[in-house]
C-alpha cells in the first residue's frame, strides 16, 4: 500500500480556495493484494479563488460564451491550425485561474495538438464520431451481401489465418490478406444462407512471425471470451458472438435523465452475492439493484466489466477490451442488468481501464506485441511501454490505430450496452511520464505542466471526452486522478481535459489516518473541514469516505476499523450496545454523511459499506488458498431484523433521500460558519440546509447557538441520533427553532460567526443533525388540506371494514374519530360532522365490502 504524507501544502492560502487533495493512492492494483510496495504518491492542493458562498448557481459549462475564440477553435470545423495558435491568448482556463498564466505555452501546445489530431481524423476518417465506429469494420462483422468479414490490425505479422471450431482449428483454407496499413482481412461466405462460423463458437487469430514461428491470439476486437472452468489456468478463447434475434436482449427502457448530482453506488458484480462464489449479472440485476434503488442512489458504477483473465486484479488488468467478463454471464445478461437498472431509474457507469493493459500474452492485447516498433504496436516500446508497479503494458496514445481502438471501445460500450458514462481508472498514470511513481504532488503548478506531462495521453483524454459527450450529451464521465491536475474537470473548449467530475481521493485517506492514528479528542475540526473543502471550485468532485480501495486485503472497511471484533459479537439490538459499538455506529454515520454533505458535488459508496460490512476484500488467489470467503457480500447482516447493521443502512437511505428532496449536493452555496476545536463542532450551510456535527466523544450541548442565513422557523430534516438510525432519540423532531437576528444586516463582522441570524439547538455527543427552514405559507396550506382530507380518509377506511363494531382513529388534529359500522347496507353510508366524526353503515354483505 502507499504511504501517505500530510497532503497539506505551504502554498499561500489568502484569496484562494483549495478544494481537492489526496494523501496517497494505492496504484498497485493487482499487486497490492499480495504485498506492500514502497511508493509514495500524494497530492497537495490547487490554487483557486476562495469562496464559500458562490454568487452564481449557473454551471460552469453554461457560463462560458461558446463564441469565444478558443470555443470556436475547438468546435468550428472550418478552423485552422494558424488560428488555434493565434487565439491561444484567450484560453478560458487562464482567465478562470490567473495562476496558470505562466503555463500558457503548455496549454497552447496541447490545444494545438488536440485540434491538429482532430482535424486529421476529420480529413481521413470523416469525423471523430465516424472514426470511433471501428467495431463496424474490425473484428467480426457481417458483410452487406452476407457472409462474415474478419479484420485485424497486426502489421508485425508475415502471414495470417483465421482458425476456430468452425474449421477444426486448421486455417489453411481461411488465409487472410494484408493491406498497406498492416490490416489483415478475410471474408467467409455463408453456406446455404447460414453463417459458417456458428454463434458462440471458439475462434482465434493465427499469424506467422518474422522468424517463421506461428502463434495464436484472441482477436483484439473480440466481443466475448471464455475459459474452460474445469482446467486450472486454462487459456481463454475468443468466442464469435452473434445470437439469433430470439436470443438477443432488446432494450425496453430509456436512459434515465441526468440527475442534478450523482449519488453513486460502486459495485462489483462478481462479489455481490452472499455465497462464496462468482455472482452473475442477472443475480445482481434481480437481487442487488432493488437494494440500491431502495437506498435512494441514482447511479450504479460497475467495476470489472471488461474481460480480465486474472480475477484477483479486481478487473484492472484487462485482457479483452470489447468483451464482457464471462465469469458473470454473457453480453445479453449484462444488457439485461443495464436495462433493469434503467427501469428502476438508475443510471449505469462503467469503470473503464484505458490507462494500461494486462501483460498477459496468451489471452490479451499484449500478445500482439512481438518485438516490433511502437508505430506498429498498441504499446510503447522499452521502459515507456511498461508500468513497473502494475506489471502491465502502457498504450501509445499517439498511434492512429490505438486511438481508433480506444475511442471505438468507448463508443461500443455506450451504444451496444447503453452505459450512461464512465469512470476512467488510473488517470494519474496517463497524465505523466512518471505515472505518479515516487512523486509527491505539493500543489506547485509546475508539477502538472512540464516535460513530465504526457501530452499524447492528455490529447487522447480530450478526444475521448469530446467523443463521449458528442454521442451522449448527458453522459457522466469521472476521472480517477490523485494528482489534482488543474483543468481536468473543465470542458475542452475552455482549455480543460473535459471530465465532468474528478474523484476527491484525499478524503478517504484523511479519515483512515484519523481512525488509525488519532484519539477522538485529537481530531481537528479545522483539518476535517480543510480536507473536505480542499478542491477547485470550478471543477466538480465526487466525494467518498471509503471505496473498494480502502477495503483491499491488508486493510479494513471503516466499520471494521471502528468496531473490529465486536462486529462479530456485539451487533445484536436485543442487548445494550457496548461503548465501542455505540461509538462505531455513530461515527460511521457521521463520517459518511459529512463527506457527502460538504466533500463535493456528488457522492460515492462502495457496495456493502452503506450498512457497515465487516472484514476486508480478498479475491481468490494462491496466497489465500483460492478462497472466496472474503469476496462476497453478506446481505443477511442487514436483513436480520435484530442486528444493528440495519441502523447504518437506514441512515444511508435517509441521507440519500435528503439530497433527493433538497438537492444540496448540486448547490454551489457552501458556507462553513464554525469549526470549534474546543467543542468539537462543525456548523455549515449547504444549499438551504443547516448542518450541525458534534464530534465530541462526551459533551452534549443544550441551547447551542448556530448561525444561518435566512430568518424564520427551522425544523429537523435528518437526525443521526434518531431511534430508527440506531441512536438514542435525544433530539426532538417536533420542536420549532426560531431565529434571532445577529448584528447589523450586511456587516458580517457584527454577525454571529459571520451569519446574520442564529437559532439554538440540542447537539448530543457524536451526532449530526440537519435543519431546514419551514415555509410557513406552504405549511399552513398543507394543514388545511390535511384537515379537509380527514373525513375522506375515515370514510374510506370505514367502507373497507369487516365485522368491526368500533374503530378509533387518531386524526391529524390529535382528536379521536369514532367509526361505527353495523355492517348491513353498503349503500347507506352517512358521514356526520360534529365534535367527533361518526360513520354509520348498514352492511348486508360484510364479505364483500
């Protein structure tokens, strides 16, 4: 695992908002499951204007004039390279952050290279969008006049053949021809109107090397690959996938609209089942998706979708980029999952890995590298083409066919499977030639814009984001970047790289540091606030307290860090909770919620952490005897009524619903009014809500004054101390909190904590409570409607009663309504008004009310 430094920097803070940091990132992927590696990758911060309450709620995408010079360069098909260079003086990102002005030449260089590459694609391929339809020409396709056409880019091959079950693995009669670009092709006519290669049959690409040796490889563009499960370490086979119409999944449900802010449920299908085995796409769709929807998430992020021969790599060592992981089912099964998600109103993001490829020669893309030059390979040659920590191959992003392959890969997943966007893995490794290895990012801009920057990779990411948003304007694209490169989350036309969000990767590192190394009384409210708000305000972040990274073997989930072995014996609600469990559940709720509330513009949770899943994640491998015991989700823990896991799950559901109702994640209003170190209390406003977090392990504060913006009456919107969330029920939910004015309006220094109004609350130890301002005119209207609805409610209940002589109903006014029914005549129903509401009914047939 990576060692982590403080992540805080000495960059001057006056006049700046430091809004994103990371304290270290485990970049070992598969290797991290077996050993620790001596690497330090840290992220400091980035300068940007310090604001807590933002004057504009208009998204940055809408604030920029699209007729600006750079916008025209990047969107006008008639623009020229000369114009791109001349107008680089007006790059929008330099206006947003003047601190980037010294690096104008760098931005000018990469913008020029981007425009040049895009222009070449348009000149020779028609457009970027057409270029990204490579899957219509490469791999296996159906010819316009019938037959199967197979094409493969393999310029290092001397001869080539197509082999498989269909020809007895003898390619003598299915030789391929090469064109001037190193693309091999063959066409196999149908036989009697039936394809010669049967659906779901095995195929491979056989080619001869310069030394005369023939080798077999899985087609690079293969749509499905399988392995013989009865043979240990058996090689994968490519599978020709072209099901008949009766077996194809036809999508029934449209993509859900893009939410104001993503609430993401990160999931791994294979380990999503309760049994120690690999779970399927259909099991996930039918059993897990309803749980995700019930907890009020609006987005699912699927890990390990692309085929990877080594299961313990967590899906990050991809072998077949266009193929779904066959461990969990077929392409049609994955489509069923995504369609089911859409039917539930859930968008689906894919964890896409374009930062590197598995070094597996037999099963993967690396098998096409046979010692040729970089111009004829998917990868760089020498050290530049190899990631020493990941033991994997690195793409040559300047290569024409590599661009075709990767860009087409994005379009394939969007159009064939209806994904709603991507989470790009390993972006830091792509951005820099050093890949973040042994690199500490301090926040100095020269660390981001220098000869260490891989401009080819940056241009690829710009093209990728341009493509994705062109194909699907409402797509959500997230970057996993630990460095915090400025501009990563700005649109391409502004000089950015084009991602919608970046992951706020410093936040979980901060929490893990606190839980492992600090006593409760040592927690700093200012440090917590700093870590949560340390991001660039013009670039959106997805915040999370823990993801899959924090639970990889050798570490623990947050709940397990808090409660450890008592999670095995002390989670029954039939007995009083121990101090450890009581504290653990309380802090688990608080940490996740404050991360969501102020940590970014979206929120992410890894599967099972919503209810405090114990233990760690450990995929089957030689080191654990190939065990699946720690590679599953124990849903029975949250489903068992008398176990306390249900309380953490209930709070997770409630905090997601709070955002669903108030949309505070999408609000740019973010005001931290108090970080009291002595009281251990943080008070802030996000959107129209007031949040009070009391991290003190013992002190409860009565009549605690909190600042707010608007005067009026406030009530509890969410309470972590509620009984149903495993708390002690100390905060009254029917209490009205009236504000008092503080100081002179418009003069912050005379206000309370720079807020013009305040109200007093009860703040128990280890709790968080959210307050909303009551709209009294709406409240009065709702009360009138409730009273008027009372008679209808009682009458409706009475009409459905069987053999009941008297029913006592508590009305909205708190009075008793007596319903009398003589069950004789359903046609004679009277409702009399008075001090009580009396419903008399003579029913003849009580069996059919």
